[in-house]
C-alpha cells in the first residue's frame, strides 16, 4: 500500500546506547563550529529526544550534569546551561506522552518551543550576568535543531527497531 508506514515495535533501549549518544552529542558540541551562527546545540537536542522517548532513563539529573559539563566547556556562568537543560528536560518529560502520538514532523513542531525556551533562558542569564544581549540571530540554532529532528529521531531509534517480519504463515 503506497504511503503506508509499518508500525514498529521498539526493543528496549540500552543505557549504554543512551550514554553513547549523549557523549557523541557532547563531542559534537566540542567541535569548533559551536561559535558559528546557526550551529545547533546537539546536547540539548539529544536531551530533549531522550526526555520524550525515555523519560525514566534520562531525566533532570542527567540534564543538569550535561549542563554543568557544557558550562565548563563554554566557560560561561556556572549553571547557565544546567538551568536551561534542566527546564528543557522537565518540560520534555511533561509532554512526552502527547508528543509521541504525532508523526516526526509534528513532533519537531512541539520540540521547537522547548528549544527556544532553553535558548531564551541562556540568553537571559547571559544578559543578567554581563549586561550584553547576544542578538536575535542566536535563536536560529533552534530552527536548525528542529530541522535535524527527523534525522536525530531516525538515528537514535534505529538500534531499537525490529525487522519488519514478512512471514505470512505466522498466526500473529
């Protein structure tokens, strides 16, 4: 049937894979493109993904720890990213049941305000601490991250997918 997408039954996610994906996201943020306009915050994107798909395994504590790591890396005010990631994880966990009902493109539209909120918190804390506004172009990162949402979803759910069984002799 054209346009028909099979429903996948996902295998349980491995905690090692979650740790690996968070480490890879952190490593991507360490690359020198982090200062470019429009470079997405991969840690925030992966945190909100796991907050929506596995809220019991990746929660506020993991988000706080990753935020502290990003604070140390960026040499920002200690707790700036930690606060933003914690709130991002909290809201992602709150809406996870609703978001999972939608297709991936609609999920991205639900994630967009979350990423904007996290960036707004970072900009606000930076403004309070330094008195300088980083500019409106800083918020392009959220749009780029939302454009990457289908790719991130496909990559991070790939190890959990079962093969589509085409055996028509099975009763179920």
